[in-house]
């Protein structure tokens, strides 16, 4: 049963997107689109025909599959609401340890998706695709260190990079190191999911877009896959944040809640994060691309601080 | 110590100092003729020294040595030099690079260095001590003359002067080695002089002038 | 068995002097060199079996060390004579020298060999001095052979500097004699090396020290040890290429041989440290000076000349550090250098034959125009740079070993640093010449050393005569090419395996030096 | 050699013969490879000694570390030789190149087998020189000969340092044989540090650590591509081998004699700097092969991260972690050899097909040479450490060891490990970006030049060589357990105590516990792909797709020149990191009517490598100045020379007379 918990991410990620949109709309005093709008979009896109540029190669066709598969596989590695000993596709797995997938593996699997996303953007040979990929990779370069450092904090604190172990050792949470790390990680999520102030998910103004730039040539089924994968990535990152920094209330964890309760906790955490995201988006304005380093640099400083405080205080 | 030795010492010292003086004096000479003359005097003194000690030590091979020296250094080489000078029409002055007083000072410094640095431990007995020091001084000073003079001919003369000093040293240290060696060395010197003469004419031909300042095309 | 070494070259010289027929005197020279090589090998053999060969009269004699030197001298003179036939031949055919000078060259060549052979077989140190002085006089004439301004200048400097230097060597010799006479109680002294060695422990140290200083400065001048090396680059760059090869390949070693002989006595009376310090002083300064001058040297022959200075410095160092390894390394290095340096001079001569210059800026693409010469040349510079698997690596490695054992770290550091600079200099200059696209469309077919530019200047003879001359030329080129390949091969072989007899000879000689 | 010459009949036959020879090489290298594999698995070792001139000897030995490197070498030589068989057929390679290739390869074998100082030095230098000649083997290429000069000199200087290190060993132990030295050095005390520093400089030059890397990005591209594959794949690993041999095996006294703490710290920092800066320069390159060369610098840095961490751990007496870090380093050594060889071969066939190394003149190659494109893509994914390929596994291990280091060691080393971890993370992202660029710009999009338009697929043998290595990339990625089993056969500190796992699995236990099952990960990926392939058929049903021009903002025609160039792709980073890159930008505009109608706009942007502009150029300039001023000593003035004689004499008389 728990081995299928990734299905939650697969199925509910569009909902999360919808919720965020809704909250934003309400904050901006609009009624906004219905919460289920992302589902409608996906369904429609899946039904549409595709327009394929003449110039593309098989990379263009392959990219959506790789992107989606990588995000899905990554979410299979992550304990959503249960980090139980027996859970997980590969609990033990003959590897002589318990619990579910590895955080570094998760991050790098996501990176695989990003790699092909960028290639797909370049394949059509248009300026916008190239621009999108270039900026995406640049942002990734700026985000990666702070994200990894933030993860290190959690990993070192619990003495493992194994998400199961991390989630199980709920003893430490809300130590100063973790607060700082969480802040850094949140900024990282903003950048990774292409949210304001890094990127504007709703724009199609060529000169400012990053993620949309890469998707510009995609349509129909492929676009649906890309978008879905994007939603899933967003929710996956939320879940990761939860597992790493406030795993309290997971099933099979030290506290050992029941499945239902754990699922409830998870939903709550997700809602909180969605709200935070919406808040961040509607209170900030989109930054110029070359102002990003200051923001992400700040994130890096935060994570470094968290690491250092941990090294110094040991908690 | 037999009385003869004392005499020998006094005379030889007298002569060797004379040789040293001629060499030192050459620092102040400017005209080519006088230069050659000074060299001739120097060689004659050398020959005389050999003869004297040959007489007192009545060693036959020293007479030979003296004769050879006289013939080669006292007569042949000066003539050769004069011939070269005449052929190459080297008339004008032999300008030193540095002025006379300084040259004199430096050469005396050289003498001092030699006298001070040749440790007493070297010598066992005999007139060699003073003579050796003189001869080394002569060699160094004539090398110094070669350094200060511009003309190629003066280089040759300086070289020959060094040979004289060398002969003096060899003679004083060894009472003249075996004659064969004397002859060999003299032969070498003679050949050297001749070949140098050849090259002097070569230089004259190719460089028009015998000034050494011209001979600086090969650098680095 | 030693007299032939003197008589054969003398005879050859007379032949060259008297018979005015190019073929004859060329062959006479080559044959005499071959003959003395044979003799040399015999001497070496007897030295290996029975120790020293003495001649009635005792003025000349040969022990293992002399035998070693004789072998080196004769074999190299043979190679050079073959190369001379090609090189001077083409010089003649392109009118760089006239017929008279051409013959005159061979006369002097034989005399030069003669004088050089006299050095190692002289037991009497004064005789040895005469021989060395003789080499100066003869080779000075050879250096000035071209009668150009530059060559005359070089010859002049050469003869003046070397004569001045050598004067001090004779003075030093006298002083040794004096010391010996002192040792024999004021009686007649000795100039025979053997005798001196016998009484070495009783010699007055102060006297010996003075004498040794004078000898080192004197013969050091001739051996091209900095800071009294200045004649060397000029003479090497201006002499006809085969003579440059002889100068750096043998002559320097002959002069250094003089130092070696005296050093043995000096060590016996003063102990090793004094000799070591003198050698380190001159060795280090030579290596440093040479490496600095090689950095930006543009003229290939001058570059090689400086490299000779460096190698003499290395020999001095490894002799200075001493110990069985040190002495062995010194002699082995003498051997290697005597093969590698002439080889590079031959290569340079080929380049000059093709491009009519040895300025590295004006030469490019040798690998294209003369692939074999380029390949041999690369082998040569790698060997000279002391890179494995060539002979010099072994000798330098042995020296380093000895240095490390004696913990002379400063010397080692300087040597290694200089080695880097030397490698840069060699590779920069020669690499530039060998690589790149050939600038002027040069005629192909490298066995025929036709001057691309000079042949334009000189109208070549016509008709059947041309063919005959061309074929003869091709033949000569082929011969010297073979010689060059043999030498390159020898460098490689010495790096991997020293033939047993040669090894024993070197070991014996090392024993003599290290006595 | 890169350009196709018109094939005459003779050149065809030479091509046939030389490709046959290359196949022989390929067959030949299997023997030592398999033997070494056996030694490694069953812990055999052997030792032979041959006499050398001068009373020296050449000793060789196998087993352990050297066996591991021999395996790497053989694997790569096998594939590269097969590749070269096709390569030589179409490029007018001279005979010398064929022979030199043989010398180069065999000298590398000899280096790994060497068991005493003379053997090591001789074959080390032979390896360097033969590679030098291979770099300049296209004798008319002046740029190559310049690169060769730099390479030759730097490697020679490096060898000098190695020699010095060995000489100190000899001084300390009185022996030239590694085993005896190993035994004797235990009590050497401070000398060990001297040896370590000298060796690190010497071998670091060959390994291409910053700032000793300058020769690498010049020499590797200049060599023919099959050779650059070997140079980047294995030769620089010989530097790593040397560092491991000296600092862990020999100085470790065999018995894991712990290194001083600062050794590990130095190696770790060197590794961090090299990895980050190497990949940053790689990112800025337009020249495909130089990009790959710079990324080699990065990967050497990553390897050194592992080595340094392992040193620190063994100092802190944590053998299992030391083993883990070392395993990571060795594993990455193999991996880098594999995918860098693969990438260089791919680049080689691309360059061969287009006749240029500049990526901005390629483009769209994947449609013209699909297989090459595919293999290059595999290599790129692997080198970016993306699962499920091999690069990921070794970097994962490195990450693990660093994180555990942060957890366990003292504050000072904690900090260093922390920085190293951040560097590694940054490196990963930068690498991804540069290889997105490398692959995207040169293989995707529209051809940017006629040559690229006319490019042809490489011949089968070349593809075969690449194909094997691609397969190896995947296998090494999904069966890491076997690798650890292999590594635990090496007698180096900690490797013995490596935990064993199921072939597919890889895990860290002890201080921490985590692990991955790459094979399952692969399964997950496939499952995800399958799901998303099936889902639309169910949900949306089959839809047709229309072909159209890409979106052009209403300009009627998009030309290839409107694509994003490599320069443009990295422009943001050039701006963000301008402190490090110090970019020089110049824009030249020709006007018809100023300032409105321009005839031509030229935009040039270059970056200045720090090490060169602040260390090497000044050094060379200084040397040249010294040399120039020294010329005055040889002024051609005879009197001066005579003065030298007099001066020398007088001084000696005064001092000793």
C-alpha cells in the first residue's frame, strides 16, 4: 500500500497547482479559475493534435517522455506520508538498509529531466528555445549549491542521505540550522518551479520567459506531459521539504501515526506550502534575470549559515 | 749554503725584478715600436737569467735553453712582429682603454694579491719563492695589458709576454726541465706567434682595421 | 702499439699535403681514420686484458682511461671524416670554399686528429700540454677556414683565449713538477703522471692546491667551463660543421681529460672535498650559464655550442660528486655527449645544406622536406635533453643518484631547473625548425644535399659530368646518412644496454679516476 | 589529420594496412587486460626484473593498484583502437602516427607495471614524449606544434619534480625498488612530506590539476582524436596513479601509515578548485575538444576530492570511510576514462565529418550522423552524473563520503568537506549546463555551416568503438556492486573493509546508512516512460500530428544564424561570474549611414584564464628578460672575456691559493 504512495503526487499535483492559482487569485481579489482547472487543461491538451516543427529530431519527441518519467521515478523515491520500514518499492532491496529512496538520487533524477527539457528546447533551433534552455541551466547552476547544502544539513543531522532515515529521525526538527535550511530550500523551490520572482509561469512574453521558452514549440500531448511533469515536480519538491525539515507526523516514523492520520498531516503540510508559495508570488514582483544572482546568492548564504550553525552547535 | 748560491740569488732577483719592471712599464707605453722594444728587453733579460744560472750551476742544458730563448724570443719573434707591423702599416698609437695611473695601480694591486695569496707553505728552499711570485705577477699583468689594449697586435705581444713569465716560472721552478720539453714549448710558442701573424693579416684583410672594437660581430 | 696512432694520421696529412687529387686525399683521410679506429679497438682490448700499454721511452703510454678516450676520439673522427667528405664536398661544389682550402682542410683535419690523439697517450704532462696547445693552433686554422669576417673573428678569439688559458695550465704543470721535486727531497722532479701519482701522498698540499687551481682554470678554458667558456659559441658556430662536431664532441673532452689526470693526483694529495668543490663551482656555473643562454638562442649551431657547455658542466658535476657512480656517470656522459652532439651538428649541417641558414626563424618544415633528418634530429635533441630511453638519461640518472646519496640537494635542484630550461630551449628552436610548413618550396629527396638557393647562384656543370657528379654526391650523402643513423641507434642502445666490453672499459677507467 | 585529404589509391592501401594494425592493437591489449582482471579478482601479484645499462635494473610488478589501472587502460585501448581502425582509413595519418600510437600505449602499460624508480621514470618520460610527438604528428599544423612545445616543456618539468621526489626516496632508503622503499620509508618523518609535495606537483602536472593544467586544454585538442581520447581517458589518469602510488601506497608504508592531516586537506582543496574552475572554463569553450579537455580537469578534481577525503579519514582513523572515499575516487577514475574516451571519440567523428572543431559551425548533426549523436548523448548524460549511468554512481559515493566527513570529523576538516561538497554540487550543475551546450549546439538545431550540412555518418568500426563504451557506461551505472567487489581486491587503506552488496546495489553502512539500487531506479524510469506512453492512448486516444515551421514571431523565414549560439548560451554566466572570467568584449560596427544603417557588426568576446595571465606569462616573460640581459655577458668583446679569465683566477687565488 505505502509502496504506491507516489500515486498521490502523480494524481494530486495538478490540484496543488490549481490551489495555488486559486489562492493567488483570491489574494489579488479575483475569483480566478476553478481549482480543478489544471485537470481540464491537461485533459484538453491530451485530446488535441500536435504541431511538430520541421527542424526537430527524435530528441524533441523523446524529451517529454524522459522528463515525465524522471519526475515520476523521482517521486517513487520519496516517502510521501509514510517512511515505514517495510515500505517502498525497494525497502532493503538487498542493500542492507531499511527505508525508502535516497535524496541525492532523487535530486539527480530530477536533474536528468531538466537535462532533456533543455535539449528539447534547443532542438527546434529557434532563438526562444535556446534562450529558455540557457536561462534554465543558468538558474539551475545558481540554485544547485544552496539546495544541496540545505539537504546536507538535514542529511548530516540525521546521519544519512536516506529519506526514510531522515524522515524517521524526527527528534531534531526546528533547530535553528533547520529553519535556515528550510528558508534556503524554499527559495530553491521557487527557482526550480519557475515561480515569481524568478520566472513567471503565466507569461508568454518571449523575452522574460524561461520555462515557457523551452516549451514554446511543444503542443498537444507533449505539452500536456511537460506541464504535468512540471506540476509533479512542484509537489515532489514540497513533499521533499516536508520530509527533510518537518517530517513530524509521518506514518512509520518515530511517532508512528496511522496511515490516515499521516496522509492528513501530509495534506496539511502541502496546503501550508501552497499558501506560502502563493503568498510569495503575489507579494513579490518578477525580477530582472540578472538580478537573480543576488536572490539565489542570498539563498546560498542562508544554507551555508545553516550548515555552519549545525557544524558549530552540532544540532 | 755555498757562496755561489747567494750570488745567484742576488743576481737572479735583480734580473727578475727587472723583467717585472719592464712589464709594469708597458702599461704606460703608447707607441708600437717602444712596445715591441720593451718585449725584446724582457726576453733578453729572461735569456740572461738563464745564462747566468747556467753559468753558476754549470748545467749544460740550461745553456741550450738560454740559447733557444735568445734565438726565439729575443730575435725571431721581435723580427716577426716588426715585419708584421711594417706590412700592416700599424703606425698610430696603441690607445689603452684606461688611463695610465689607474693601470699602474691595478697592476701593482695584482702584484700584491699574488704576493699575499701565494702561501708560504708552497716553498721549501731556493730562489724560487721570489721568482715564482714575480713570474706569476708578470703573467697576470701581461694578461691585464691584453685586457686594456685595443689593438690586435698588442694582444699578441701581451700573449708573448705571458709566455716569458711562464718561461721564467718554469725555469725557476724546475731549473729548466728536460731539454726536449723546453724545445717543445718553444716550438709551440713559435708556431703560435706565426699563426697569430697569419691571422693578423687575415684581420687586416677582412676588417681593414686592427682595432678589436670591430671584432664584436659575434654576440649572445 | 701506440706509435701507429701518431704515424698514421701524420702520413695521411702528408698525403693530403702532397697529392692534389680530391678523391685521393678524401679516401686517404677516411682510411687513416678507419685504421686508427682499428688500432684503438686493439688498444682497448689489450687495456681490458692486460692493464696499461707502455711504449719504450715511456713518454707515451695508455691505460684503460686513455684507451677509453682513444676509442671515443678515433671512432668519432671516423664518423666525422665520412660526413666531411659529403659536407665539404658540397661546400666546394657550391663555391663556399676554393679547391686549395678544401685540400688544406683535410691536411689540418688529420693533424687535428693527431694532436688530439696525442693528449690521452701522453704520460708526460708537459707533453700532454703541448698536444692540447697543438690542438688549439691547428683547430684555430680550421675555424678560420672560410676566411669570412665572422670566422676570422671567431678564430682570433679562439686562439687568444685558449692560449692565454692554456698558459696557466702549463704554469700549473710546472708547479706540480716543483711539488714533486720537493717531494723527492729537492732532487729532480717528475712530470710523468705515473710517477707523480706514485709520490702523490708526499706532495706538498699547498703547492698542489695552487697548481690544481691553475690547471683547472687553464684546461677549463679549453674545456668550455663557464665562466671562462666564451670562445666556445663563436668557434662552434663559425667552424665548418664537421669541425664543430669534432670541437664539441672530442676536443672539449680532451681538455677535460687533462683536468681529470691532474685531479687524480690532487685528490690523492688534498683529498676529495677540495676537488669536489672546484668541480661543483665550475659545473654549476656552466650549467646555469648555458641554460640561460639556450632559452632564447636563435642560431642552431650556437645553441648546440651552449648545450656543449651545459654537458661539460654535467660531466664536471658528476666527476665532482665522485663515488663509483659519479665517476662512471662522468665517463658515460663523455661517451654519450661525444655521440649525441656531433649527430646534432650533422643534422644542422644537412639543414644548412638545404636551407642555406641555421637561424631557427628562417627554417621550418624539415619534417616535410627531409623526414629522415628530422626524425634523427628529434632523437638527437631528446637525447641531448637527457630524456629516456637514451644514453644521457642513464648517466644523468646515475649522477642524480650520487648527488642524492651525498645529499647535495642544492646542486640537484639547480641541475633539474636548468634541465627544464635546456629542454625548452632545444625544443623551441629545433621544434620550430623541424615542424611547421616549409617556407620556400624546397627540392624533395633528402639524400641529395642540394643547396636550393646556392645552386641557383652557381651554374652547375653540364652533361654527363653532371650525372656522374650527382651520383657521386648521392653516394656520399647515403654514406653519411648511414653514419647518422648508426649514431642515433647508438644513443638508443646506450640508453638500454651498454655493451659488455665498453662497460668494463668505463668501469676500469672510473677505477683509475677514482683511485 | 582532421581534414579529409583526397584519397589516392596508395593512401587507400596505407589506410587499409594501418587500420588492420589498429585492430591488432585492439586484440593485443586484451591479454594484459584480462590477466590484470584475474590478478585483481584473485589477488595475484607478480614481479620481474631486467638488467639495464649502468648497473641499473628495470623491475615490473602487477596486481593491486597497477592491475586496476591496467584494466582501465586495456578497456579504453581496446575501444579506441577499434575506433582508430576506422579513423585511420579516412584520415591521411602518416605511418609514424601508427608506430607512435603503439609506443604510447605500451609505455602507458609499462608505467602502470613499473616497480622501481628507473623503470617508472623511463617509461613515464617515454609516454610523455610519444604523446608529444603524437600531438605534433600533423607536422604542418603550427598551432599543434605550439601546443606541443608547451606540453613537452611542462611535462618535462613535471618529470623533474617526480625525479626529485624519487631521489629523496632513494636518499631516505638507499634503494630504487618500490617495495623496499615502501618498507623503509616508515621512519622517514619529515622527508615524507617533502616527497609528497614534490610528487603532488610532478604528478599533478600530468593529471592537469589547476594551476598546472595549462598544457591540457591546448595539447588534447591538437592531437588526433583517437589519441586525445587516450590522453584524456588514461594518460592523465597516470598522474592520478602516481599520486595514489606515492602518497597512499609508498608513503603509506603499505600498512596504511596515516598521512599527516594537511596532506588530505591540500589534496581536497586542490580537487575542489580544479573541479569548479575546470568546468567553468569548459562551459565557456566554443571549441568542442577543448571543452572536453577542460572537463577532464574537472573530473580529475572530483577524483582528487575522493582521494583527499580518504586521506583525511585515515588520519582520523576511520578506515571504512577512508575506503569508501577511495573507492569513490577509483570508481570515478574508471568512469571518467570510459565516458571521456567515448566523448572524445564522438567529438572526433563530428570534427572529422565537419572539418571544424568550432561548435558554432556544426549544428543539426544528429539527423546526419544519428549513431554518433546517440553515443555522444549517452556520454554527455553519463559525464553529468545523471542516473542511471556510471558517472552518477561514483559521484554519489563521493557525496556520501563528504557528507559523512561533515558528520564525523573535527571542525576544521568539517569545514573543508563542507566546501568540497558545495563545490561538487556546483560542479554537477555546471557540467550539466556545459554538456547541454555541447550536445545541443553541435548536434541539435539546424546546420550552421555547409560542412555541417554535408556531414556523413562515421564508418562502422568507429561507431563500434563508441558503442561498446556506451554500453559500458550503462553497465557500470547499474551494477556498482561488482565494481566494489573489484576494488576491494586492491591493497590500499580501507578498501579491504568495503562492505559487499548485491551486484545491483550500493550502500554505505557504519557511520551512516543509505544506498541506491540503480537497477530499480532504471526500472522506475522505464515504468514512468511506459505509463506516460500508454496513458494518452487510453485517455486521449490517437491523434495525428502536423508538421510546420517553428514559431518565428512573424518573420517569414528563420535562418540558422538566428539560432542560439554557444557564446549566447553561456552569456548569462559570463556576466554573473565576470569576476572570475574577466571577459574581454569588443564590438566592431561598420556603418553605411551612421548611426542607423549598419553594414556589419562584429562581436568578439573572450575570457582570460587566470593561471596563464597571472602566473605563466609573467614567468616566461621574466625568464626571457633574464636571458636577454644575460646576453650582455657574451658581448663579443675579447677584452671582457680575458677579464673573466683574470677575474676567475684572482678570485680562486684569493679564496684558496
